[in-house]
């Protein structure tokens, strides 16, 4: 009973903070920022090339959040709604910079990636989450974006293709290549640590 009461109190407090933000109250905006900064930074790191770019995504995300807060209808998870804004902001940035990113064309065959076995090393095995996040950070921005959208955010290849302005085949190729690169990065890190 106590746990559900504390959840109710958290919801009431969050609603009060959101209502303050809607009134352009700086203190409420700062409270909301403090409350979600860490979580949104983690989200943005999945799409950014480095921490500096992730911080830029976070700042832009909060600006967009405050500008669109009136659209939140207090239905469902606020953090889930907020997360979509931050992911979409990161994707918009990637799309604008797409000319600088390597995107594999549809003509790349997924079979070629499957044939490159990493000596049985399994990406989905038990690994330190910090090590996995560091490995994801080493992917190219295009691979990181597709991997994060598909594996972490649970978008379909069709949705990813529309968001990034690429074909479904390119989305699938980028995901396959991202997984292949992750296997290699994680295998190398594992061998370095446990040799």
C-alpha cells in the first residue's frame, strides 16, 4: 500500500510541475529538467556521435518539450511521451546531417553479414551494460541510429526508413552491419579484459 501511495504522490508532484511549466514558471521548468536530465541524456547518447553532441540533443529536446508541453494530455506515461520528443529531435538532427553519414545501400546483401561469423561470440549474452553502451557509442551515427531505433525504441524498419529518409532495405542492412560491428567491438573488449 505504501508503495502505491508513493507512486500516487510522485504523479501528483509531476502533474504540479508540468502545470507550472505550462504557466512558464522557471522554477517548475528547472524541476522538470532536473528530474529527467539523466534519463534523456542516456536516450540521446544512443544517437549522438559523442557526449557533446548528446548534450546538444538534450538541450534542444528540452526546448522542444517546453514548446510542445501543452499537447500532453496527462494520459499514459509522461516520460514515454517525453522520450518520443527527444528521439524525434535526435533523428531530425541525423536526417539534417545525413550527407555526412555512411548509409549502406540496398544492394548490400544481408547474407554477406550473416556469413561473417564472429567465432560464436553472442552479442545478446550476459555483458556489462556499461560495456555495451560504450560499444554502441563506437558505431557510426547511421548504424547507431538504426540499432537504437530498432532494438531499444522498438520501431519497425518501415518506421525507421520514414524517419531517416532511407529505404527499408537500407534500414535492414544498417541494422545487420551494426550488429556485426557490435559483435566485433564486444568480442575485442572481452578478449582484452579476459584474454
